[in-house]
C-alpha cells in the first residue's frame, strides 16, 4: 500500500484559477488492447498480488514495466515526480502507477455490501491506474470501461493486468472485448464517449485531490451515470499540501445541484478516509 505524498511536483499551489490557466490537459483517446494480447508473456515477466479480504487480483510489477518505456515524455514526468518526492506532475502524470490506500477501502466496502452486484451491468473505473476496481467488477460479470489520464499507464499496466486475470489463455481475446480503455482528461473523455454510453456503477479512488478538476468530474458523473446509477468515490478527507478533499468536493456537488452525495463509510484510525455515495439528484 502506498503512502500519501501528493505535492504537484514542487511547492503546493492552492490558487485554483492559476492551476487551470497553466496546465495543458491531455486529450482523450481510445486505447485498443492489441499488442498486449499478442505479447503478454513478454510484457509480464513477473507479477504481484493485490489482496484485500477474499479478493485477490494479479498485477504487473510497475518498476520493471516502467524500465521498458524508453524515450517517453511520460517516463520523464514519472522521473520528475520521484525527484520532487511527489506522486504526480499535474497535467503530465497523475499518479496512475500507484495502488492507493483508498482502493483497498472501496474494494472492502463493495465486497461487504451484498446489494452491490456487478453481473451484466456497465461499470466505469475512473482514474483506474492499475485497474483493481474495474478488474474486480469485470471478474464478477460486468462490462467495464477503464479510464486513466496517461495512455502509457493503460498500455503498460492496466491492460496487461486485465489479461493477467483471465485464467483461460485461449479466451483472453474474447473476454477482453467486455472492456474498453480510454486515456486523457475527463472533459475530453466525456466528449468523445458516445452519448448513449451511461454506467450503472462508477468507481473512483483518490481522484479528488485537485479542486481545479471538480467541475469536470461532476459534469462527467452527471452525464454518465444511468438514471438509477451510483458512483462511489473513495478519498482522503483532506489532501494536505494540495487543498482538496471530501468536504470540498461535497460542497461543489451541492453548489452544482445535479447530483446528491452522502458519506457511506469512514475510516476509524490513521489518516481519515471516506467513501461518498453519489446519485442523480431527481426532482421531488
């Protein structure tokens, strides 16, 4: 489990307008799982296991995976983040190589609540990173869309992780057809999705640290939740050094008016963490 140390690659800047004005966010594109299917044995030389209660999900070793990415602006951004003792470089690398603490919280929550079922529904794993949440839904029968900011995370981590968890080698190419993969900024992602694409459940973990992205996320949830759909947002109560957190996000949701939220889970010790349950705000 990774410790929390977001820092936006240098001194924290709480001026939301300045962040909006200076960051060039990446456009969204669909990433097709082609070469990963053909070269899985070459891509995955070793694997580790994510374990949370009864849930076990295989995933690639990130350090060895990243060493194979040469000549990439993404790799430079990851190296800059490490140099700056941070886990992201805003607008260039958004922390997709880590499995964050709140992912464990959300996996535990959805497995303990029997009314949350994934069979034959549509799920969006937003800011998916390693794809743990989406893979859990996929293994339980869902059709899953995985979205992460960086295309390289999807190509070298998320897609190989999905393939790793399909037990029958001969069925990998067919099974992964239940998945789609998109990179890029949330605003761009929302615009390139077909208007008919809505989701019964949206899962996202540690994605509300940057207040300048709140309006994009709220618009995406409003546009992409089905009429009776539910989003679960797992996050720190407050992100020190960045300024975002659960209360700030709830305030923005209330101001927007299209969604409603409630805290459905809180941690009992350590750094305070919560899970928000978000639904469409229907007229009385």
